[in-house]
């Protein structure tokens, strides 16, 4: 059986494209030749199965009063069980947690991540009963977001909270025995809304993960 890698995240795992000119198909989602999950599959080869579990708007644990089913904590059990046996869970969340209406600072967002990781580790879906989790701190939201209509909905303080996440995430990952990767400076956000990966950013992230993932598995 192939090694199952579950990629659990938000719109940057789903592949949302904020700039249609950056996408070969001109749509609002990068295609299978552009998304980091699909590129990772191609780089890792046939011994691996990379499973996409990205949802636009998803948070670590926070319900969103404007959108339903956004809390990752509410679905992580069913996601992992549907893909058992799971060899590696890759979690990249936090961008949506910075929304002003959710009222969480960077420290609280990291506590939410820690709660999600603890739940994930307890799910009986792991191959050999051993959880293996990689935490990715997403790139920082750019100040250009505030000049966009999306910035009004996200609210104030998003950029500052986003920039503060990585150290908290790294500490949480260390406490729980998870691997950690900081994507800041590693994968580019676009210059349109400044909070979604560009096509180049998807390729950069896939390249970094292709080098890292095999070392996390037996």
C-alpha cells in the first residue's frame, strides 16, 4: 500500500487563485499542474498518495459566524478516518484565524492549533498506531490586503497576528513532537490580495516539502 499523506488546510491547500492571470486556466482555482499538493504528488512518485483536504475559510478550532463548517477541529476525526491508514498529516492553517471577527490573537490561535493537533494524534487512523504530523506556519499576510475589498472582511490586525504566528507554532509543534516548517520567505503570496499563494509559491512549497517529507517517514 502507498504511504498516505493527508494535506489539511484552508484555501491555500485547496488551491484558490486570487489572480486569474496567474492561473493557466484563468479560473479561481489552480489546476492539477499548479497546486502544491498535486506537484508534491508528482515529485514524490508512485510510492506515495497525497490527499487534498483543503477548504477555503477553514480555521484551526474557531467557528465562523458568517460561514458554516469552518472549524478544523470539528472534522479532523472524519478526515483522518476516511483516509486510514494515515502515514503523515500536513497541517497548514492560521490565516483565517486572524480575522478580526474571531477575536483571537496569535497566542490563542496557536493554542487552537495545539488543540487540533492533540485531537488529530488521538484519532485511531495512524499506520502502526504512530501519529506523524508536520505543522506549516503559513506565509505572513501582506499589508496590501488592507487596500483590497477582502481586507474589510478580514478586518484589522490580520497582518500583525499572521506575522507573529510562527514562533508560537514552532513551540506547539515541539511540545507535541510534531515536525515544523515556516513557509515565510519560502513560498510567495500573490500581490493581489497578499494572503494567497501565487503559482510560483505553490511550486516553491511543493519543492520544499518534496525534500522534507521522505525524512519524516520510515
